[in-house]
């Protein structure tokens, strides 16, 4: 099945991309952009935009859509929060997105590590304030796993005071067994609902893919479920296999259909950021426009 024109991206200029790759190497950090083989990597890197991935490069789950390596991960690196904060300082970022592999091997799923990253980021921003000119507070978006429903783990992450708490449902419930067999749709909804109840001031966000075999009514159903869970923002993008070994897309969703989902979300009070290349952390800051 040949890619339609709306799924063909231009290759951006390479100078910024090389510079950012060098910074990633120098700071010894990981990005989900590289590990998940994101199709937006060139565009984002050329704009000094990236999504940090913590807790290693190996995931304990075997979701069929994902390009991240699976297996037995190493212990969390206590120096990682400092390295990420140095990278953020060097880039001068005002909005930072941090995600992780799923760490079902850890008692708290890695929640304390998320909190430590948040603390380190706030500290480096405070230390970089110079003179009398006010420096706007750093906005942090955490894209978290489900922590196997561990409410204490979620509270620990929220203690770091993220601006946005993001957790993806990834697909419609009917496809969970095929797409993400170790996850539970209702558990993800419960996590989002609890996040909103615990910290009413945090924006909550979720995302999912289309083109995996779902139909429109199922998409509308997920939007309603996410609204009921208290979500403010939802991202919807086209599933594209990261490698030839991953399942092929069932279909390529036309931009007009993505627009239908935006309108459907607006009708029920959801900000839906949707399009062929939309991903959960793609243009994360821009997805907040209209809410702030």
C-alpha cells in the first residue's frame, strides 16, 4: 500500500539536526524521538525540539505498534535527572516534555524517577535566573505509563507539579488485546480521572492512533470516554509501522477525517489536536493554544 501524498514529509535542513544530535550525545541522554523512530524527528530536531525519554531505552512491555526496544532493562540511573536538566539549560527550553519506557519491574513503575527529573529541572531553571529580569517558570509535561494502576505512584509524579500530565490510551478498547496486550483501557481512564481529581490545576492529556483497524464510531467513543475522564487535550495521529517487522497500517486516514475528530471533540468540550503526523508529544506546547 503506497503512502498517499499527505503522508510524505520534506527533509529539513541538516545543520540543526546534527547540532542537536551532538548535544544529545554530549549530555548522554535518550529521546523517544530516536528510540521510537518517530517520523517527525527531522522536523522537531531542526527546531531544537525533542522529547526526553528516561529510565533507559528498554521497555518491559511488548506493545505491537511501538519501535522502542523490549526486554530486561537496567536499574534507573540516579544521575539522569541532572543530565536532562543540563541539556534543557543548554537549549534554553521553556517547555519540556519528558516520557519514559514502561518499567513494570520497578515497585513504583519509575514514578520517583519522574519526580526527581522534575525537581532537577526546576532547580536548574532557578539557578539560571540572573539580574532583575523575571524568568518565566519552566513548564513541564510528563507523558507517563500507567504504573499498573498504582495511585501512590501517580501522586508522586503529581508532587513534581507538572504543567501537563499526559497518558496515552493508544487505541480503541476493542484492539487492546492485539495492540497493547499488557495494558488495560479502563485502568488508563482511571489514572487520568484520578490525576484530575488530585490536581485540578494540571492539564490532563491523552492520545491514540488511528489506522489500526478501528472505525469512526469507536473513535467517537474514545473521545467521549476521555472527556468523561476529565481530559483537556487529546492527540490523534496516523499509525505508521516504525519498521518492516511491525504490523502494517490497516488504512491511511485522510486529513478530512482527522478534521471530523477535531470538530467532534470541540462539540463535547475537548481540545483535539489531530492530523496524519500528530503524535502525543508533537508540538506539545502548541497543542495548548486556546486553553491557556
